[in-house]
RNA sequence: GGUCCCAUCGUCUAGCCUGGUCUAGGACAUUUGCUUCUCAAGCAAGUAACAUGGGUUCAAAUCCCAUUGGGACCA
């Protein structure tokens, strides 16, 4: 009971604790996001802790990458390895002596013991248990070795691990998202908590750190749900309070398995690179498993910090639906002020070799982006959408110039008319260009006996001649950006093909 | 194999706790129409779901049980 009081009076402190063994996964970033939002909503602190006890698989570059991508998303922590805090260090590899102390204490109190069983022995026992339809669990061979034997084995350098004495009891806890959850610990067997005094395993390090860092709520992915009873048992044995748990639903592949590579990109960096905006990714991810219960679907991080509620988080896993991400991203792209959008597009154009420094003015570039942006789902799309503005000579087949059942001669006439209209134009402004061509199209149709309203007989050949593409912005937009000289040149080039 | 979790349109979900207002709402996708030289964007409309079977109740998407299906974890 005392425990409960403590839990309720604790200030809110949550953490995101990734292992730096690879790029930041979208699933992980959503967990980070939910933790961040929960902290903000409750005026609490959000802590970043790097779980790098697995020295072989952990690399500094992944820690750097995780930090970079989280910052890009705008998920900012209050304490972490890069900025410090009152509960540091925030990398587990720097806390080894802390775990060692607790491990030694555990051994002295006989709450844990050395186990010298070999991998092979354990494996064969496991097989045997499974064949009898039992849950594989450690049989306790080393649970009651005499101190002398243990000392002797250790002195001989015999391979060993440290096991925690798991009590045979039911473990019950209340999950903020799932409600009451109960596990039977007697099925667990004595679990391994460390490979040696200097090499603690996941469960042990987590429990110690969450306690020492005064974590109030553990918000993590559903895959950790079965880990929870082990950690609760460890907390009890260590005399720690229990944090409150909340297990988030998983992000799923289209086939409902846990989101994985193979079926698409899973690294935040992949989406970053392709030109998804952080606003869109955040909005998309938060809606995967949460919604405010209203029909509102567009949120900024700041709004979410106020409106988020852990109680409204879904229980079932959610498929990562890229189409919806694309839709949201397109929306955010269209809403971006043009100066900002242009800046965001520039790297993609440069990388593609289209944009060479000093060749295109900032104004011109903004115009290009402006007429292309309704077609963009992601920033990288700008390359294909706008390349026509950067190439000197478009390459296309003559037939591209034909609209409906026009013959070469008809197309030629259309282009000659366009040439005349545009040559005569006094001021080269999109409004004038459009007006002149629209009325020209009407006359052209009347003259040729085409359906009056169908302006394609004039405009399609023009647009094709200018863009060299089946789909593009309107001929008016292109002509305005090209300028008179380039526009007329393109028309002449097209006429020569006929 | 064991344990645990989950189940409303193709997808994300509202509704479920506190049964009747649900002929089940919204969004993405899809289809159609409008706009239109193209592709988008925009606007309008349409198709589409309570996994199954039992209870409880005057009444169940909503409560209970079972089944089925899916997933995670352990190894």
C-alpha cells in the first residue's frame, strides 16, 4: 500500500531506452514519441538512455544516429547522454560498476546464484521438456551448490552465468493500456540476469536503471509485455518500487507480422532521406494506435503535447500504411511556405545534378517548386517533377505532340499558331500568356472544326513541346518560367520534328 | 510447444468502460462526377466493417463464456 502512495506522488519521469545496434527504427521512434508526449502532457521529464551493455553489437555511430533522428523528429529529451542530467551517466556501458554492486549484494543475500551448466546440457534438457509438451525452463541443477563447489568452479574459471531465484507465484500488475495482466512465474524458471559480475543482462540493468533514474512510468512496445513479470520480481527482490507500465501496440507489416525490414523501410533515416517531413511522420505515427476521440486528424507536436492521453491508446497492433503517410506528407508539403519548401528541395536537386550553384536564381527556383508542389508526395519527387526546367534539350517522340486523332499537319498548325500568339505577346506574364492562348485555342477549334470546348488541340501540343512529357504543369506555367526566348525555341524545335 | 496479448470498412480508427440516440461516424486508399490540355491539387458523391457460436437482457458493436483467427515472447 505504501508503494501505491509512492507511485502516485512520484513526479512523472519516463524514458526511451534504445540499444545502439542499428539505425533508429520507426517503431522505436514512435515509442520515443509517446514517451515524450506523455512527459509533456504531465509536466514530467523525458529521459534518453542508451542500452549498450552488449558491447559486441553496440556502436557509437548508432548512438549518434539515434540522437540525430530523434532531434530531427523534434522529440527532445530533458536528460540524456549528450546533455547529461542529475541521474547520469545515461549510457549503460558507463554504469557497469553500479550493476556489479547490486549483483554482488544479490549473491550475498542468496537471491541469485552461479550456474555452471553448459549450453549443451541446457539445450538437451530444453529439447526433452519440449518433447514432453512442457514449457522449457531451467531445472535448477545449480540452485543449491555448496559455497565450496561454487568457489572451486569459479577459481578454475569454469564457464558460468548468474541466475535469479524466481519465486513460484502469480505476478499481477495493472497496465495503463491493457488493464490487469497476470503471469504465472512458476513457469519461468530461474532466469539468467548476468553473464558475469561485469556483464549484466537486459532485465537486470533495466530494473536497476529505472529505479536509480526514478522512472515513474515505463512506456514501451508490446513485445516487452512478457518481460514485465520478470522485472517486477527483480524489483521486489531488490526492494525497489514498481513503476507503472504501459505497453504500446506494435507497428505491423501489411501481413500483420511485426514491422520488419524486407517488407519496406523501417529506419527513420530512410524516410528522412526520401524527403518525408518530420511533421508528417510524427502526425502519422501518433495516429497509429492513438486518436483523440474526435474527428481531428492533423496535429503538430505542440498540440499533441496538450491533447495526448495514454488512456486513449489502442490495444491492437496497427499496420504501417505508407499511403496514409504519403497523403499526410503531401499535405504538409503543400502547406509549407514556399521559401522553406524550396530550401528543403534544393539538396535533392543538387544531388541529382540538376541544380548547379549560381545557375538558377532563388526566385526562379521558387517558381519551379511552386508549380510542382501539388504533385509531390515526398521531397525527393521534386527531381522527376521538375527536371524539365533544368534540361536544355527535352527528348521525346514526335507522337507525344499529338492530341486526340490529330495528324502531323494539324499539330504543326497548332504549334505555328502558338508561336505567333506568343511572339506577339506584349508582356510575358502568366496571366497574359494564358489569356492569349485560351482565346487562341477557341479560334483554332473553330477554324479546324474541332469541338469548341476542347482546348487540347492547341494546348496539348504546346505543353508537350515545352515539357517533353506526358504529364507536367500547365503550358502557361512552364512558358512563364521559361521566358519568351526559351519557349519559342522549344516550339520551333517541335515544329522541326513534323 | 508453453505463456501472454489482441479482434469494427482493404487500411488507420470513432463508438464499447457508463447496453437503447448505430438504418455503425470520420480519414487514407478505391470508384464516379465536377473542374480541366495532361498529371496532380481542389470540390462533390458512391462502394465498403461490428470474426463465429452461445448466453445475460425488453434491448448487445457495447456485458459474460466458448470457438476461430492473428500476433508477441520464451527456446
